[in-house]
């Protein structure tokens, strides 16, 4: 399945077309680039009624054995201010924090890794999760939270 996105000129990937756009008085060239995802996946998880100051773990599905999962985007949202810690999990063992975000008035965090290989996980046949884990903390002092995470990743043959 091919995935297409508009990116600035000279971006990586396979160039498939060039389009011109007008932005005020400026004429902009944009390339359409095929990013070449092999098997894009989307997973949504949530947990309701996390007590004030409480913590919850939100996990992606298992990356299949013989493949490599590459995180494309993570979206975490909450009904109250929260802290989120992203970790890579391999054979059930989580890494130290790979990315941390603390909200103020915002109720959502969109994390895009700096490259496709920065947050990759090999799928193994061993016991334990191969994937990503978000440890989220409710920062409100009196209100319970509903927390949500959406994992977008590519599952490539290894």
C-alpha cells in the first residue's frame, strides 16, 4: 500500500509528481513523494477514570515476529493536564524514557520521531511485548482523567 504526503522540495523518498501552489504573491513548488510504507498500522488505546495524580500504562499492539516496527507518529490526549513518557519495549523489557512531554493548558501531545529508524522495534517470537509504551500521569490535583493514545507505525519485513 503506497502512502503519499506533501513535503518540501528535496525531501527523501521517491518523487512521483511536482505541483505548484500560490501563497500570496509567491509561487511554491511542492513534490509529491511516495514514502514507501510496507504495512502501515494504526492502534488506539484508552483508559478512563485515572485518579488525580494516578498513572496508567498505554501499550501498542505486538510487533509481529520477523518484522520491524517503526514508529511514525504518536498522539496522546487527556481530559486534564498530563505527563507522558514514551518508551520502547523489547521482549517485555522497557527502555528508559525516550521522549517525555508535560502539558500545561494543552490536552494533547503529537510526537513525530526525527526519522523512521529512531524508534524502531524488532518483532521477536519471545515472551513479552515488542512495541511502544506510554506511561501517562494525571497531573490534576482533584479531577480524574481519561487518557488516550494513538500509535501510527509501519511494520516492515526484517
